[in-house]
């Protein structure tokens, strides 16, 4: 029989593939900025869920503050990735499993963060990061005009 951790990893893969399909389809009809903003928002939400876990478990003000700091870090990476290089989004998504696994699965955050969230996050986050690595170079060739929100192709240098 499979271990529960394996099933959690599979869940993360399935959920990541669902997000990737949605994002990929959206990318065909909306400006790149919207796609980046969606991936950034999901990253911030993924980090923010730990605030809810800490508060619900009564983990205390220090833990809640630590989770808020985590959201601020991932929020900063997400914001930089919306308008800047796609590598900021990759960094946020690739670093988030460290937060999930080191702090909330093996670390003291395990007292309040359920394995049913931390384990799927490992595969989910890494697959989203890989997707951005693969499609991100296309984003740098497609710019969004902030004044009108339309796509235009930028000449390759």
C-alpha cells in the first residue's frame, strides 16, 4: 500500500496540473500581466493559509507573526514577479516548499500545520515553479502596455 505522504504528493501534482492548465488557457486570451498576477496571488494565498492554521490552533502571537513575515516575503517575490522578471515568481514558488516542509512538516510548525496541506504543497509548488521556468521566457518577449493593458511583441535582442 502507498504511504500517506506519497498520496499527498500525488494530490499536489494533480492540483498543480489543474492550475497549470487554467493558467495556460488563460494565457491565450488575457494579457501576460494577468497570468503573472494570478500565479502571484496563488503563491501569496498558499503562504497565507499558514496564518489561518496558526490562528485556528492557537499557536500564539509569535507564530502568527512569523507566518505574516512569511507571507510578506512570498508577497514581495510575487509582486516582483508580476512586473519584473519571471525568475522572481520561480524563486517564490521554488522556495515555498522549504517553508512548507522544513518549518511546517519537520519543524515546530508541524504542531498546527496539517500534513494534508504541507505534503501536497511540496509537489504543487515545485511543479508550478517548473511551469514558470518553461513558459517565463515567452513572457519576456511579450510585454504588457500598462496604459492600455494590451499585448505587444517586443523585438528579440
